C-alpha cells in the first residue's frame, strides 16, 4: 500500500494518513507520533473552532431540512451549518487544502437543503459556488502534495467524504482571489433570487452574511 500524508488539523484533531488514489481508500492512523516534513506541511497556528450541533445527515442521502417556506428557525440552522463546516476548514493547519475544503463545506451544507420551495435557491447557489471553487483548486493544484481526506477526531469526529485537492503555495493568491469572486457572485445571486418577497429577502440576507465566513477564511490564507 502506498501511504501519503493527509491533512493535520488543529488541537481537536490528530494527524492521519490516507491513500493518494483519490483519497477514497481506508484511512490509516499510525501507531506512533507523526513527524511532518516542514517543507511540505508548515504548521500554521489557528484558533479553536466552535462546535455547533450538526444540521447535515449526508449519509442518509435525504435532505434533513424540509421547510418549503423560508423562516427564522430553518435559516438559523443553515447559518449554523455554514459556520460549522467553514470552521472545520479553518482548523486545517495546511493552507494548501483550505480552498478545496471551502468548496466541500458549501457542498456539504447544500446536500441537506430541499430541492423545492424557498430554500431550493439556497441549495443551488451553494452547489454552484462549491463546484466553481473546486475547479479553482483543481486548476491550481500543487504537484508535490497529495490529494487527501481530512479528519477531525475527538468528541465531534468528522471525515471528509472525498479527498481534498491542495493548491500550490505560489498559486494561493490567485486561487484565493478567484474563490472570493465566486462567493461575491453567489451572494448576489442569492439575494436576487428572493424576487419581490420581503420574507425571503430577510432570511436570505442572513445566509448571504454567513457566507462571509468563507471570505474571511480565504483572506487568512
């Protein structure tokens, strides 16, 4: 088995390994301490993330949120889910993986939103933003770093369902700028989708604001 480094997370996580062939193979946790090559994996201190009760139930394949009309409670669930998922990305020690992790975060939240009703527009906007940001990461991939899944251990364990694509350090500025532009476009699209509905606008503005956490993540890279 060919073993390659996966992503080391913050203090809530432990280092681990994953297969490089798309990161879809079993994750292997080494029995002893892992000495990470600094040339490839510089450790960047990050603040601890806030754990919010999860919204998603992706394993079931069914959206958990079923509300057809935008409302305060459902919107807050979405806002919290975005905060939680982006917080997971913020906990990654390696900046190279954060751009694609943001794509994963938006995709993850979108999977638990309904395909009909008011929140269908939120789902499609997040899915589109996720796809665009993922393409940005692929276009700027680091040739000397592996694709790898990320995992958080501890009281609230989590593992990405797909491998994340690392961005080359020298290409991070342009990848970051492109991803920020995608977020701005998504926010505009989201507000425009409300039409003449004051009810939808009031709720979607909160979701749009929550997406700013992605911009903050990118600017910290």
